[in-house]
C-alpha cells in the first residue's frame, strides 16, 4: 500500500460508458479515493450509501469523493443510478485492477478484487 506522503499515482478510468475521469482533472481539490470490492454486495452498498449521505461534509472541506472497484462501467452505471449516488464510481476493469495494483490494494482471492481502502490526496 502507498506510504503516507507518497504522491498518488495518476490514472484515467471510466465513470460512465462514454466519460473518463483523470485524477489530474481534480487539481486544487482534496480527493478521497474509496476503493471497494464490488457493486451490489451488502457491505459495499452500505459503505457507498453512507458516503453518499455524508457527501456534503466532504464538499465543505473542498474534497471530491470517487469510488473505485474492478466492476465494469455498466455495472457502476446501474448501481449508481439505482442508489442515486451523487459521486462517480470509477471502473478499474480493463486491465482489471490496474489502478488498485498501483495503489497496492489489489487482493487475489477466487477472483481478483481490490480491498476496502480509502486514500486522501490533494492534487496540486
């Protein structure tokens, strides 16, 4: 996992089927990267719903929240619409887990998923 003080690696991931978000697009803001294992699972659904409910507190601190998992952009779109999330979910899908590996949070189990980790970074 990244050590405290390490510069967060840049990345570009799909937020919707036709829109990518790059970490560098969020310059001047604090960025909360919330890695989670999977859309639709009970614990992850609760985690992302709690983030959604507290999003206004993050924004008061000039912080943007993004969720990241190895699910596809299509799964993220359906999950986000169903739960009415007001922050992007980024698809670390192709190649699977490439960003999770850069951040040192990829877990190898029966299937490859990223672990549940949260990073706070400031983009200058």
